[in-house]
C-alpha cells in the first residue's frame, strides 16, 4: 500500500474543503438566482436579493429588479408606476404596465407637455407685458421738458378790436326807421357823455 505523507494528506484535506465551499457557493448562487427569477414583483425581487446579496456587486441585483419591474406595490393592494418625466404616479393593475396602461400614460404625457407649453407661452406673454408696463412707467417718470407756449400766428390789431361807428345811410328821410334809430342812439350817447363830464 501506498503510504501518504502528512503533507499530502493536508493538501488533500484543504482541496476537499475548498471543493465543499465551492459547491455551497454554487448552490446558494443557484437558489438566489432562482428566487430572483421567480419573483412576482419588485418587492419580492429585492427581498430575494436581501436574503443572499450578490458576490461581486451589491447594486447589480437591485438594478436587475428595477429593469424587470416598473411598478411598486401600494400599501392597500395594487401597484403604482412613477413616471419621472411627469413627476407623478399612475395606478396600474400589475407589477408592469400593460400596453393599454402605457398608451394611457403616454396620452397623459402629451397632455402634460401641452400644459407645459401653454404655461411657458403665458409666462413669456406676461413677462413681455410686465416689461412694457415698466418701460411705460419709466417713460412717464421722465421730466416733460419746458412747458409749451402757444402763440397765435395772426395777432389782430387794436384798431380791429374797437367797434367801428356805423356809417349813416347816405340819404336819410325823416320818416325812415334807420334814421330814427341813428338819431336816438346819438342823443343817448351824448346824454351819457355829458353826464360823465359833469361828475368830478
């Protein structure tokens, strides 16, 4: 019989232990992989990863769960999908949105973009109105300058302002009304003129 030296026995023992450890790691990896693969939603997937974290990358498994399941469990039951483009949640039936649910989310996103566009246009219009108002107020605050002086182009002469004596008709009959009025006005004028000269 072949006798084994103590060095060979130790090497064989170390090799046998390494083989057992390797087998246990392979079984754990297979079971972890099957648990992750059989997960029904994101929470089960992360739970399976939590029981046996991956050997090389802690976050790689969670990334796989994110890639496989878009929805998250709601406390009362059902699932919710967070659309980061709109910044809101949508209720969905399962762990991933169906084709109909994706179409609904896309239609909501188109409406969201339309609302954003209208708000941007309104904000730009309000900004322009505000700038115009500020410019108008600034213009109104500026000094107006010297006051305008309006002078007439044709200054009437003083002679034109005094009423001219009416000429007497060239031929005056004693019985005519025009001559009678002329004589009466001359008498009244002379009476007032003589009374004003008499008073000191």
